[in-house]
């Protein structure tokens, strides 16, 4: 899983610790906001696919393969406060590569 946790909250590798996250399992992408799964994209993901959790102002969007003009899902809950990027791997051999954090 990868996404955002509240700044200063301390890291936890459970669904409840993340404010916004993408979880890859069972060959599908699941989008979580807090402990709740809010969307499941049931198309298989492939090696080389990229995933992004993006905050623009108070809007959180979830993007696959850099298709920022057509997010997979856009949150209906406005985001506020400072967030920190975080990730947790549950499978032996799982990797995150080319992670980028940007913003102003």
C-alpha cells in the first residue's frame, strides 16, 4: 500500500494509519480512505504500471499510469492539513521503485 498519512501521526503499516492509499492485491487495485475501501478497480495491473495518490488543493485523486486527466477515482471528501507520503509492503519480494514526492 502507498499513499498519505497525517503529518506528525507516526507511521503505522495498517489500513487505519493511512488517510489515503492504493492497495494492490488479488490482481486488482483497491482505494482506501482511512480504514474503508471506497473503490475497487477490477482490471488487472501489470508489471510496469504506475500508481499515484495526488492532492491538488483539497482534492485527492488516484491515478494509474500517469493518466492525470482521467483519474481512476477522485475523493468526495475534501483533504486538509499536512500529509506525509508513506508505503507498506506485505509480500516478500514486493518492491516500490522510482517513488516521487513533489509539491510546494
